[in-house]
C-alpha cells in the first residue's frame, strides 16, 4: 500500500494532508492542532515535507515506511510521543501487533535493551488503548 | 524470506552462524575474525543473540528486518561501519538500491538531514564497491 | 548584553551566582536548592563552570548564548527540564517568543521533526505559564 | 563480588535468573512480569544475554559492572527507568550512595550538565524511596 | 542579515538555491552534486525545506541561525562533515572565528567536553584551510 | 588509587595538571597543546573542571572513574578520539586489558552491539600501539 494514487494537480499540502490522514489518523490532526497557536507554519512544514514529499513517494510501501520509522524512533529513544503515534500508524497501514513487536525487539541489538524495553512499553500503551485494532491481519 | 527453516536440533550458535552467513556474508565473517584476538567471547555473543535469536525469529522476514536496521543505524548516526555492512546485507536479502535509498532518505524526517546525508553517502560507498549487485530485483 | 561588567576581585563562584541569577532567575536557584541534599558540591560546580566561566565570557552576548543552548537542548532531545529553563532564560535575556520558536523550528533540519516538535511543546509550556513575559521586546 | 559461583550444569536462563535476582531484585522481576503479555520471548532474552551471559562473566566484579552501567545510562540520558533500576542495583551489590553520586557527577564532563543533573535527580528518587538501604558500606 | 528580500513570484526551489548559495557557498553545491547519482530528489528536498523554507524565514537573521546550527551539530557530535560546512557558513554570514569558537566551547556545558573538543578541532580544520576568511568582521 | 594527596595550597589548575598527567599522560598534554592556537582558555577549563575538580575528588578511586568514563564514551559512540585516550588512561591507572574489554563488551547491553564493537576496535588500536603496557596486573 502506498499513498493512494498521486494526483498531478494536487499541491504538496493537499497530498500531505491526505497522507497524514491515511497514516496517522486523528493523532496527526491533534499534533497539527496543538501547533496552531505556537508555530502554525511548522504544522504546514510537517504536513508538506514528511507527508507530502516523503511518505507519498512511490518507491516503498507504507508498511515498510512505518517499519523504518518505528525502528528509528525506538533506537533514538528520545521521542516517546512520536513513537506511540507511529505504533498506531503502523497498525493503521496494516502491520500486525506481532510485527511491530518484532521490529522493536530487534532494536535491542542496535540501540541496547533499555531502548527496546521503553519501545515495547510504548507499544503496549498503544495496544492497550485500542484493544480491537490491528489484529485482523494475519501475521 | 526468513532464515531458512529452523531446525530444532540446531544450537543458537549454529543457527546464528547460518543466519549471519546468509545476511551479512563475508562482512560478518570479517567482524568475527577481527574480534578473535581481543574479545573472542564477544564474537560468540554477536552470532548467538542478534543472529541466532533475533534474525532467526519467524515473525518478520529478512527484508523487513534489514529495513528496520538500516533505518536505525542511519538515525543513530554513530555507527557508519555497521551501516555499510547492513546496506550490503539489505542487498543480500533482496532489497533494491532504490528501496534502501528510500529508507535512508526518510530518516531526514526523524533524525535530521545530516544523518540522512551521511547515510546516503555510506550507501553510495557500498553501491559503488559492488556495481552489479542488488539491481536484479524490480522495485 | 553580556554578564554585566566583570569585577576582577570577584571569585568564580560569585561571578557565577550573579550570571545564574541574571540568566535563569528563580529556576536556577531551584535547581541549586534541589541539589543541596544529594550533591551540594555539584551545585557549586554548576555555578562555577557554566555560569562563572562560560556565560560570563565577553566574546558572545547572552542572547546569542541562549540561542545556542536552546538549539542544542532541542536537538539532543533528552533534557526537557533544562530546555524549559533555557526557554525562560532566553526570554529573560531579551529573546522574543517568536525568535525562540524560530530556533526550535530550525532544529527539524538537524535533529528531525520529533525533536523540534517536542521542543516546541516545551516552549509552549513555558510561554503558557508566564503569559505576559517576553513579548515586550520587539522582534 | 561476582555472580556467585558458576555452575557448569546450569543453563543460561537459570544463571541469568540468579544474576538478575541478585543484582536487580524485585525491580528486575517486575520488568520481566510487565513483558509477559507483550513480548515474553524478550523477557527470556533479557535474562539470558545481559544477565546469563554478561553479568555472570568472572572478569569484572558486580560493583565495577554497576559503575559502568550507571555511567552509561546517565550519559545516554534517554533511559530514566533503567537508570533508577541500576541505581538500586548499585546499592544492592555494595556501592554506597556517595559512590553512585560520584559516578553520576563525573558524567557532566562527558555528557554535559543536563545529563548529570537528570541522573542525580533519578538517583535521589531512588535514595528517597528506600531511606535505609545502601549506607551500611563505608565509602 | 536575512536571505535578501523574499520575492513572492519565486518558487521554494529558487529561493532555496539562493539561500544555499549565500550561506554554504561552494560546499552546499558540492553536497548537491554528490547526491546527483544516488538520490537526486533528496538534493531537491535539501534545497527546498532547510533553505527554501527555514533559512529564508524572516524572524531570525542568518548569524543567529548559524549560531543555532553550529551549537546543535557540535552537541549531537555525529555529523562532522556538516559541522565543518556550517563553520564555514558561519564565517560566510558574518560570524567571527572568535564567536564560532565561543559557541562551540559553550557546548561543553550541555553535551560534554568530548563534543566540544571535537567541535573545536573541526572548526580549526576549517579555519586553517581558509586562513584569510572570517576575520574582517569586528567581533 | 586516587589523585595523590590533595594539597590545600594548590590551585585547581595545579591540581588539574597533576591529575591530567597522572591519568592521561602524554595524550592529555597533546590535547592541551592542540588547543593552544584555537581556544587556549578551553585548555584551562579542561584541566580545571574535569581534572582539577572531578577526578581529584576523593570519593571514588581512579580505576572506578576510568571504568565509568570508558563505559560512557563507548555507549555514546560519538567520541572515538577521547575513548582511545581513556582506554590508555585506564591502563595507566591500573585496569587490565581484560577489565577494559569487559566494560566495553557490557555496553552491548545498554547501547547496542555497534557501540560495543566500535569500542572494542578502539581499544584494540590502543592495545596494539603499546603492546607491553597494562598486563602486569592480574585480572
């Protein structure tokens, strides 16, 4: 699955909004809303560059992109709110809980056990909050 | 593709050696050899835990595992030798150069442009060194 | 603005106390007080080296020094309490909210969007807590 | 003090459980229990590799190993829960509060004052929670 | 000094090219050229987002922006090539060597002495390579 | 072993010079010399705060302090020159090669295998360069 079809008449902002809605759902909208009174331009950049430019590119499907993002945020270990959003995003684009858990566990090898543990507990918080999502896909 | 079939009679070390050979090829063997006179036990742990335990797990195929590793090592930005080994490993398990490049580019969003740039140049060094590998797979 | 005039008869500790009061205000005193029963010597080092030695140096004004500190703490992404203190310190030494917001937004380029987002939300918490400070200066 | 005597008939998991109980006490068991419903295999790896393989090695006593771990977790600055567990573990294996405080203070040199400050406050939280432990040893 | 006047008819790419040339000079062009055969789209993003969007914003002058960038790259400690480019960029936009040195020294407080030392040696390499630049401006 | 006896008439700079010579030997002097023409004041700070203040404190012996430093620099993974200096410093203050190797191996648990591998190769470079030092102590 990539971000639907690209429409050549669509602006970066429009394409980004579509990708953000598809990937992050309400959590993405909440971040954009929270930026409104401190840095509204930054909300625009956030929609345009990561979502309008990067996630909308055709060369890698959204499952693979979310695997990459969950891995990176777990390994960096300093962005728990964003990791939670992308655990949910991973479920949204079709990763199973088991697959997300595998990605995070693997980070123990590259970033150490504390990073992996904190990543697993972040994932658990997301899984517990939406008990029926993400398990319709067979692993 | 996962690490072939798991053989229940196989030890972690044997399974790890098989996974290491399949994924990292000669580069993995070179790391193990380089450890021989400073920390030979560490070479054993490196084979057993990352490769015998983690990469050999069935829940995620090796293409997905290398996407996760390339993403994390790019984002962390402090492990250039290991990133190069895993760019090659990504090619070995069936990722195309274009897919690897997509993963690294995406890291600009999560770890900044310098991390992505240094990752791209590491990948380029690997691609240039083995000009005919990794492009037989369609993107 | 630099740390007032240097007085040659003044000790590092005295000069540091003066710089700390001028830059961090009550937040700096609170950190020093919190250290009293676990590591009082560390409170002394904190006053002497960062404030008595570094911030008191004449070669860069305090606005520039706070820009540097806010940038670094945002980019590192693992020191939220200190980032908040320095957002307030930036206001104290004459940076506007808009300037602080610009510095933090810029970190998306060097440390990724999550670091910048978390920095913006830390700044927002400081701005919201003291609604009338920091905007008397023209940008 | 190292992890008691190694018993050649003991498995990595058994040796790891013994080391974990000796070093981390209840906190280690709590982490393992918390993993049970998200990643039980990861709990096994956590016991086997860090504790069954590394901490059980004879070449360095547990006091020295905890000094190394407290230093690293303070310097990395992104693993507060694990740092607290290892401050307690340091007390468990015979480090005094004063020694732990020295290690954390020293990290200001290598990872900056914010990392050291956050480490000191994490240690203070552990010390305050168990007021009578860890001070029977002379510094 | 900000990026000249913004011209409303100018595209992000055009504005970014102008900002990149003004700030990074030949070093920026070299990075863009080096990306040409591995990730040409990434060169476009690099011009558009950091330079066309962020550096071209009016709220902070280029001297302040380079102080922020030099501070962040020094503190992160894993992007030596980019730090060197921005030390040169700092000179290009009017920072003196002494000011750049102050910013880097200050990072010892926030990221530790090794980060500051490596930053100072990176700056020295740039200063030594272009012995007559950057000192025409009074501090 | 701590830094000899503290002499109350001694300045921080004098005490720091003595500690630096004892711990880092020629490597420390080389760093100070290299700073002379870019940031001579920073050389003073480097002697005064880390060595005159921290390493000279009586609460932890130099073996323990070097264990902490080697652990932290290995885990941070972005300060190879300083890690090499402290591997040598560890030998200087009485750690054996085997003990240093144990500390670095342990970092695989907290910072991942790449950090530990790069630390081991840094240590090997130091050990190979001075083949007869550091092995007089029994492990």
